[in-house]
């Protein structure tokens, strides 16, 4: 899919103030620093559409980006960031969970997992929560450029084995690098295939 336009629309911490539209949207969620905002930039061929940082905790709000005037990418704050206060964590959690519970046009969440790490309880628990709330999701293994191919393959296989302890199937997954562009076309093609079922055909 060709990205012809990508524009920032609104940031907020209140799901009821997200864009009043029925256009399909896709949310990026995962631990702080896993590369959510970078992947949005990579997918849209922009350097600075979503704000990124080497320090965790950069994205703090729900951010909507309108793509090709017809669907949204949604950048969310990361979870598991140790340096925010307990109260802040709770507030984050509340508006993130409210977003997933209420936003019906959110057609698929991309749960980003750092491909360098072993399965982490916080990610597994979050995916369980999504499953329990019937929120459709895929997994994206990020930062693949930081791994040697064999080690990457081993980590992904370990991840599959871990998922199959609780899930009957491994969810659909992608392997990406925002620096090399690996996996980008696959993610965009997947989004396009879902959009086609929802948008009026020309
Ligand atoms: P929060 O907003 O804090 O939750 O983080 P985030 O998940 O949005 O991460 P962000 O995109 O800001 O990236 C965090 C750091 O990882 C930055 O220094 C990025 O340059 C780096 N990074 C992200 N994706 C990749 C990747 O695919 N490869 C490499 N090598 N670095 C990456
Ligand atoms: Mg971010």
C-alpha cells in the first residue's frame, strides 16, 4: 500500500475525545522504548510524525494520525516504565484500557515485542487481557536489525512456544526493523487487507 498522506490529528487521554469518526484504526502498544513511535514513522516514511526518544516514557497520550484520508494509526504510551509514579501508572492504565474497551473502530492492535528479549510476563499478561476483552491483535517483533538471523529465529521460536502454553494458536506476527524497513510492506499489506473489508470500494 502506498502512503500518500499522513497527518497528526489529536492527542488526548480521554477516549471520548478521540476523533469522532468511524474510520478504521490500528493501535500500537507495548513496553516503553520497544519502538512503537519509530515504527509509525517508518510505516509512513516520516522522520518525525510520531515523537521518539532513546529514553522510555516519551509517548504519554493517545495520538491519532490520519493516513491517506481514510484510516488512522494510533500511537499509545508504553507500559512497564519504571520511572513514572504509581499514580501516573494507574492513570495511564485507565485510559489505555478504556481506549481498547470502547474504541470499536480499532480493528487490530499491534502488540510490539522487542525481538532481543525472552518472553516477559507484562507482555504475556497484556495479551491475555486483550484476549479476555476480545480485542483483536497481532504481534510485531521489533528491532530485528539488532539481532543476528539465527538468534532472531531462536527468540521467535521460543516466543511461539511460550504463547502456545496459553493460546491454542500463535497470533499472526510480523518481524520489523524501523531502521532497515524490514517487515514494513507486510504490515501495510495486512492493514490494507483489513481496510478493504471496511472502506467503501472505488
Ligand atoms: P515510548 O513512547 O517511550 O513508550 O517508546 P516507543 O515504544 O514509542 O519507542 P520509540 O519509537 O521512541 O523508540 C525507542 C528507541 O528505540 C529510540 O532510540 C529508537 O531510535 C530505537 N528504535 C526503535 N525502533 C528501532 C529499530 O527497529 N531498530 C533500532 N536499531 N532501534 C530502534
Ligand atoms: Mg512512543
